[in-house]
C-alpha cells in the first residue's frame, strides 16, 4: 500500500533546537498519533510538511508527489489546522467559510453545511465565541467539505472537555474507516491515542525514537509495580520511581522473566506510562526539594 504521506531525513536548525533526520510515513486508513513532550519538535515537523517553514534537508512526499514541487496540488487534498484558530476572531463562521472556500477548487458548500449541522456548529457565531471543541469541529468540517484525503492536525483535542474529546475521536474514526483517508495528529494526551490511533510516531528532542504500529510499540514494554521494593532490581528498569508503598517503573519486555522470578508480575502499560518513563530515562530527571 502506497504511503499517503512520507517524511524522509528532515533536518531543521534553530539556534537552540534542531530537527534531526526525522523520518516516518502515514498510510491510507491510518490514524497516526504524533507524540512527544512540549518543545520536542511536533509543531515544527507539521509546519515543515505544509511548507510553512523552510527546512535545511529532507524530502516530503504526499500522495506520491513531492510536496515542494506539487505544493498547490497536494494542499487541495490536505486538511490542515494548527492547535488554535485565531484569525478573524470577530467574523462569523459563515463569513470565514466564504473566504476559505475560494482556496479549494472542490469545496462543496452544501457538504459544509451538512457536516456543520451534524456537528451542531452554529455558522452565525463569531469565531471568538466558539469553544475549543467547536473550533476543532470547524477545521474538520472544512477538510471534509473539500474532500481532503489527509488531515494534519496540531493538538486538536487540547483543552477539550471529556465529552467533546470523545465526540472528536469518534469523528476521526469515522473519517478513516473506509481506508482511503488518513489522519496525522500531534498530541500530548496519550489516552486519546489509546482510543483511536493505529500508529505512533514518537519524537524526542528533535529525533524520532519510534515510528510504527501502536500495538508493536506497547508490546515492547511492561509496567511494574513492586510492593516489595526490591532494590536488587533497580538496574533492570528503563526508568522507575519510588513511592511511599511501592516502586513502579517501565521495563523492556525482555526483562519479564527477571521480575517474575522475584514474584512480581509485570503488566501491559498504557501509552502514558510508556511516555512518562521513557522521558524520565532520557532526561535523567531527579528532584530535590
């Protein structure tokens, strides 16, 4: 299956930060979660894909075509939204839509109105009057109305209440279910990815440390909660912390037998546990109060 988006060896240098050899791909039918700490390079990568910032090296291909050489054509097929809509705050959604539709040759105004009704999106409300959840739904409504095949979204669920987040994730699953569209979205809310993502791309300090299926990523690790506080096992953890009544941490799946021999049963971690302890291991965080 041909990749709908392919990023290869992307480099971008700033005075205090760099993207280094960033490579990953998104396939049709996939929801790819793009995770990492704030400042790890998620937004810089997404802006580079959309050619909104200049990058030093690398190649970005969408729909089998070079993104730089075919930018206008490819962008007709992409729905893109940064984390917060903040342009024309005093204009109504209908007014903004009437400007936006001019940029897309396939824009279907009737479809936009149908999707907006489905999303309970009031077109006569000003942008500044919309909740964060409604702004996300507006971005998705625009993407669906110009028949976008790839959605690239930066922190789309940030700031949403649990009900709105669940609604947005349902929309994402519906978008990709036929297998001809895909979504790449950055987030630090890993529980959202537990619910909807099929793929994970994990960036740390400007470098990709994993890209692949969520299933394989989760199966690489186990979570341990040791109520015996066995100090002999402290070097077997990827990272751990000692709490009042137990030690908990992340281990490589290959260490399972070591802990089972000590009478400790590791369990499958969730994405948040993996990310928290991988970040602790890489930053060697310690706190002294």
